[in-house]
C-alpha cells in the first residue's frame, strides 16, 4: 500500500511538473507571437513611404480626382457634401497613418545630415499643407451649397504634387532613394 501511494505521488508530481513546463512553453510561444505581430504591424519610414507612393500618389485619379468629380455630380447639396467628406476622410487616413508618422519629430527625429535635414523639413512643410487643408475641410459642418463650396476649396489645396513632395522628400530624408 505504501509503495502504491509513493507511486501515485511520483506520478502526480510528474504530471504537475509536466503541466507547469507545458504552461511555461505555451506562455513563451504566445509572447513571442505577440512580439512578432507587433513588429509586423509596426510602422516604419519605408512602409509609410511605400504606402503613400503606391496607394495615394500612384492612384491619385481614383482616390482624389474621380472621387471629387463623382461627388460634385451628385444631384443634391447634402449628397455632394457627404461624398466630399468621404474624400476628406480618405485623405485624413493617409495623413494620420503615414504623413504624420514621417514628419513628426516625436516619432522620427530630424536627421543630422544637412541634405537629409532639409528634405525632412520640406516633407514637413508639404505634410502641414495637407493637414491645414484637411483641418479646414473638417470645420465644414453644413450640408448646403456653401458647405460644398468650402469643401471643394479646402480639397483644392491638397494636390498630387504636394503629396508627391512628401514621398520624394521623405525618401531623401530617410536615405531610401
């Protein structure tokens, strides 16, 4: 009887230790997976530049020109304003996700090299132009013809050249040419 109790105790300890080891291994795997996902999802200058270049500048007609034309062809002022607000929202997404990341000194400090520093500052100016235009568009609250005119005027300040300048100057600033 004593031998059987001893055997059961040893078996229990083995199982308990086995569960502890399995739990530790599982926790380590989960932590490593989370770290990997974080690194994968983390923004970087090259990702931000590539996203702006391939999804905004390269597709400018679809994202901006065609969308604004379609919005202005709507038959009522409230539909026009709503469609123009969608364009503003799309541009705001690109600004918040990428332009701000590339030109915000808290997220990416200004380069020391004179050429890169100048390019960084030029990218900042271009991004600020976009931000100011989007802020102006966000202040428009109405759904009437005056609101449509204000939205069109604000969106007219955001040009492909300005967005291209953010991309080009950021490439120079981050040495990605």
